[in-house]
C-alpha cells in the first residue's frame, strides 16, 4: 500500500543525518511531503536551511539512498526546496532548546568538559596537539568541538584539512543568527580564519574586539551537545587568555611546553594566569620530546625534563600536584599530517607521537563532570 510505503520511507529518512548540525533531518523538520504512487514511484520533499547550503549534495544523495532502500520503492524523485523564514526561525529556536538568543552554553552548569590549551610561547606545537587530541577524542565516540581562539595565528583549519582548493579556510554556514561550524574528522570547528578572505591576512585587533570575537564563537556558534570543547589559545598571557578566563572560569587548562628546562619558565606563566582567573590546571603536555631512531634509541634534540619541571613548578602551593599527562615525541608523521590536513592519530596511528596523544585522549575520555553544586533544571511539582 502506498501509505505504508510512505511511512517506511519516513522511518528510513530518520537515519539521514545533516552533516553540519549532526542531527536526523526528520528531527530538524527538513522532510516535506512524501508521496508514493501505486507503481512505487516515491516523491520526497527536502527543505534545506538556506539557499546555497554546502551540504545540499550530501543530503540529497543520502535521502535518495535511504528512500531507495525501502521495500516497495521502484523509483525516487527528490525535490529540494529551501525553508521559509518562519521555518528557519522555528529550527533555530528548537536547536537553542528554549535558551535566549545570546546565551553561552558552556558555563559552570554545563555537562561539557572545557579544556583550554595554552602555552607560554609560540612554536611549541600547541595547535598540533589540540587538533590531534580533538580527533583522537572524537574517534573514541565523544562529541567534540574546537574553538580556534588563536586569532592572530590561526592554524586549526589547515591542520584539520578544512581548506578548499585555493587554500582558503572552509566557511561556516549561517542560519539567521546561528552559525553552523564546519566538521572535520568528526570534530566541529570554528576559527577566525573562516571569516577572512585570504589566510595570509593579518588580523590586527585590540582587546575589546578580541573579547567580542571569542564571546561570539561561544554564543552564536551551534555546537550542539558536546562532551568536550577544546580551545586553542594564543601563546602567552594576553587579552584572549584573560577573556577566556572571564567567559569560562570552569575551563581546565592544558599547558603545552617543550623538553628544554628553560622552557619551564615561560610555560609556568601561562598556567599561573589561568589560575588567577579561577581556572584549574589539568596538567602539562610535553611536545617535541625525543626523536625515536630506527634502532629504537632516542635522540633528545631539545633536551629533557622541561615538561616535568613545568608540572613541578605549577604544583607549588596546590592541594594536588599538577601532572605531566603526556610526552609527545618528535615525529615526521606529526608534521606531515598537519601539512596535509590529516592528523597523525588517523593517518599514522602506529606513529609514536600518535600513540602518545591517543593515550592522553584515553585518559581524558573517561573523565566525567560531577553534579555537585550545579543546577539540574528540576522543579518540585
């Protein structure tokens, strides 16, 4: 019966996921009329969020495949239209879950683990660690997002392959006042690099503009329900670090440093600034540790002990010691993966650097936020 086939089609379409919003298109009210003739010809209406939706081809292809898989369908006609203004408004209201227009969803009451990745100076591989850690967490089944808060030196889009043929960063989709972040390797990403026309453009902003940008990334970008949000901070102790401390006092800080003992001086400062804003230092990640040789020996190009020394200094005066959570060795695969937009944890999982980052991801993946002191949204009837 045509009506029964149409019902089965709608059930099948619930398996089609919007690649940007990461929810079933049926749940997003993107499915219009579904009609089936006596000879099995199915006509399926699909309503895209905006004109020129970058996911249009993917959605149409998946809708066609899902419909063709239904018993009783002999031919499929997918008719693509665009949501009306009222339909888009209803969608954004649904996604916001009844929250006001500009409410930051990652505050102290959130179940999302927020990790701010920082360093005392540039060039220590902070962004590379962030990108690979995010992908490793996503590979373990977690919902993960990245805010590339390194406004002056944004590099996350390139590290994750979110660039087009010209080398420009992939642009996010905007639905009314809601920004949908591009997705790479299962990670939702937002970066100032996605809003400039040329990746070589220099961003010359002062404190107030930087603060508003970070705030907008945290309020207007729809990440959905995340298990983990990583922020790739600029090096040092400047305006962005202070803004993140004000906006996300509940964030936990990962300090990235290198093996030189002298690097501990600089790395310690970034951790101390985070602590002054009320954030907790989760631990230290030592990057560019020894280079593993073919014979199994290790060449310590940058010395040893910097990560442990940073952790020791940051532990001073604390109830619990700050741990050295990971030591990531120098790796050609780590570097080439960043150049090619394929993180080493995916491209070369047997690489020593990939294994070190994956072990760190394994530790972080099992951490849960406690409910003590947080509102649960319950009321007494």
